[in-house]
C-alpha cells in the first residue's frame, strides 16, 4: 500500500501551537526532557535555514506528541520515550561532551528496558524514525543549553525509569517512519515555508521572549564614554542603597581581553600566556524576581544591567601591572583599616568572566563580607560541551593562580584572606597550593578559611593533596552532595569518584566534611555553594569564628565507619531538612 508523504497541506494542524502537559508540574524528568526536545525543535525549525533533517524530526516528534492527545491508550511516559529515542538515535559517540550525555541517557534506557519486550519494541520503533529523519541532536549543542541540562539531569540519575508493566500497543510508530522516509527534500522545504508563515497564538509576553531568543549575536558590553581612559579610582566605590548593592571586585585573570589596548575592555574566553590584574564593579539587585527566572533570562539576553534589574558587571579596569594593582588595593583598605579581610572566589567549569564576577559579588554580599572582594577568573571556555578544554586550561592556570595568591595574601596588606572554590575551581586551587608549598612554602598559613564547594576533582587526588591544605589554610570546609547531577556526569566521564559526590564519602584529616543534600535546590544540584541560603549562613558563622561544626546551627552530626586513610571512626555533618 502506498504511503502518503508529509506535505505542506497535511501538517498545518500538526504543527499548530501546543501547550505543555500537566505532568510537567509533577517534576517528571522523563516528560520534561521530551518536552524540551519538542519545544526546541519547533522553535528552531522556524528559523531562516534549518536543515531538512531538523524539519523532518520536528514533524516526527510533533506527530508522536499528537498521539498523546488523540489516543486514550497513550500516556506521557510512552510519548516521552518515543520522542527521546527518535531524537537521539543518530548521535555518534565520538568522545565529546554532548555525545557523552546522549550516550549516558540512552544507556539508562537500555538498562531500564531490559527484559521488557513491549517497551523495547516502542524504543526500537522510535529509533527507526530517528534514522529515517537523519537528525543529530548533538549538532544543536551550542544553541540549546536548557535542553542539554535536562538531558544531563536525566542521564545522571542511576535509577531505573519507573514505568508501567507494558506500554499501550494500539498505536504503531512504523507509519511515521514510512511517511518520513517517503517525504522528499522539496516537500520538507515547502513545509518549512508554510510553518514559518503560521501566525503565533502566544501571549504578548511570550512573544517578547521569543524576540529576545532571536536577538543578534552577543556584542561586547558598552563602556561608558567617560570611562574610556579613566583611572581605576574613578570606578564607583562599593555602596548599598534601597534597591541594590554595588560592589567592587578585584581580580586576576589569564583570559585574553577583547581589546588589549583598552584598559576598560571586558575579557574573552581565550587563554592568555600572561596574568592580568584588574578591577570591576558589579550591580547586584535586591529586588526579588517574581517571574520564575523569566525576567533574569530576558535581562541577561538583552545585556541590560542597572541597580534595579538583574545583576550586571558595568565597569572594568585593567591595571598596567601588579604594582599598580596592589597600590590600588592598598588605597582602598587603608581607607577602612577595620575591614582588612580579603575574600577570594575561584569559579568552576563553564563560566565566563561576567558570571564569575557576579557570583563573587553575590556571595560576598550574602555572607556580609566587609573587606575587599576578589576573584581569580581562569580562562574557562564558558561552554557546557568543552569540559575537556576547561580541564586542560585548569592545569595550565595553576602558576597564574599561585602568582595571584602570593600578591593577594602576602603583598596586599590584608590581615586575613578567605577562599571560596567551586566545582572544577577546586582542582585549580588544590594544585596551586601544592605548587606554592613546593616552590616557596610560607612560614605561616597565609589563608584563614577555605570553602570547597562541589569539588569536581578525583577523590584520590583530593586525598593526596589535602595535606597541603593543612600547611596553607587555618580552617578547611568541604561541602558535598549525594545528588549532584554535574558531578555524576563528571564521574562517568572521568571514570573515578569525585570528591564532591557521595558515596563514597570524602573524609580527610583537618577538613570538615558537610553534606548539603537536604538543602540543595539549585539547577543540576551543583550550585549550592553560591545559591543555598543555609550554606551561606554556615559560611557566615565560620567567618565570625564559630569553627566547630557541632556548635553551628542547622547541622547534624553523623558518625561513620573509619575511612581507609583514617585510624578511627570519624564524623561528618549534614544540613538539617
């Protein structure tokens, strides 16, 4: 029997605007992942020149989604499995981060569907649709970060997918595969023309968001005309008003500036051979965002920042050399001799310069830090799919961090320095501390407190390098979780346990280990050190001198068996629910 191909006439209703399923409100990760795939494909297919493979896949997943609405025998999980199978079928495991995520997601399905012939048949049938469409999801990696974060969370869960005994059997997906195969390139092109001309029915606010999503490529932040040749002292000082904080962040970075001749230039994600010293100001809004993140998304997309909007870096200045940087820093601290405590933030993977500066400023404000705030911004690629590149850059940055640490701790005239390290930044900090000890060990520990958040470092490396913490730091606190999706993927990618992920539990002498699993609601459950209120309150307590975790609020003591490197039963701590 002849198969009717898809054409511009018979897909109009299929591609009509759709609404998310009610099941998304129940935090169903499986359905949410499929919805993000469908939503992304339908939005990106409306762009000027999508590939015919993308058009074909958009039609296919829309047809699968329609089955959910048209047939009482289908359910959200059935639909979601079919969509994910079709969209990921053609991906090739060539070793990069996007294909690794897809491979782990498909592996989870393979394990979950073992011995379940009905579900396996559905999975295989949907995979043949993906083969017919010829679409490769990883090609979209750079344009669909939310989609990839959904996939990452899904892939990181080691549990089998909870499904009914067998899927509905009334609908056969082979017809979709045959129709996709029978549809010509010319017909797909005509479908695209009709689809792009269809009138949207979204509300005015959603239309504005769509316009934001189609914004032109990122441009360098504008520099105020009166700042083009201004000395650092003309950057606005840290201050607070009813709507916002404005805070100076002193920095060292091995990023290349976008304009090497302009001291007010922002920094790129390219690695430089030299260390640059500078100062920037960050506006941190005090107005709560009641839009569920939409406001922050739009403002960041439009690159708008002022005291009443999303946090924003609005001034940059690069010093000519370290001597000028130290003179500027000493000038600020001498004006307030009671606030000679420095705070240094070292960011993690997939972070650009502006994100790092904002995180440093927001953390400083959250813990009520009164002295100078600084950051070391190593040249992360700022891309979710360049994990290997960032890991290599960390190792190339260790001597730059040592240089900056020596300046900030020994030469800046501060009474004490505290360090906050996040994620992959822990690799950099621990390796730099080891190098510092071996090259020129300070007579006394130059660092007062160090906070190691979600460390993306091999557990055995952390254990081996922890003695250097004892030599360089007066008090070390390690924050870990049992549900950090980013570290689950890192563990799979690196094929070893990570210090910030339990089990196995990371316990080493002279380091307080605190489990954050009960308090973490951050995206990917990985950003708790900068976002969890309870954790920042705990840091505040340590900063105020409450060094014993047993005496701090919101922490429960947990007894555990001896770790291999420890002679007796140990204890760690856990945030209360």
